[in-house]
C-alpha cells in the first residue's frame, strides 16, 4: 500500500521466522497466519525475514506505544 518493493521483516520469534522462510506448508497452530503472510509475497519484488534479538525491539515498541494515541495510522 505504501509502494515498497524490497522489504526485510524482522522479528524476535525464531519459530515464526523459520516458518516464513520455509517453502513447505505449515501445519502448526499458527498455519493460517503464516499462509496469509505468504499470500502477500507477490506484492513485493524482494521480501526477506530475519531473526532479531529482543533488545533490538526497543525502538519498535516505543513507536507502537506512541502510535496507540492515534485513531488512524500515521507514517
């Protein structure tokens, strides 16, 4: 929706990152979420998923907390 073509999605949950990078069909309890994310791959020229460590999420958590005060998304 924002026009990005090359993205890297980072997360601190290794299990989810591995499932998103795996080409096989997922049968876990989060299979529907993984499938939905994978269905959106075609929107991007390049998409990758990487594991980050919890300490790297500090800035993201602060932005999310700050953004909760708005009724609609801002960028």
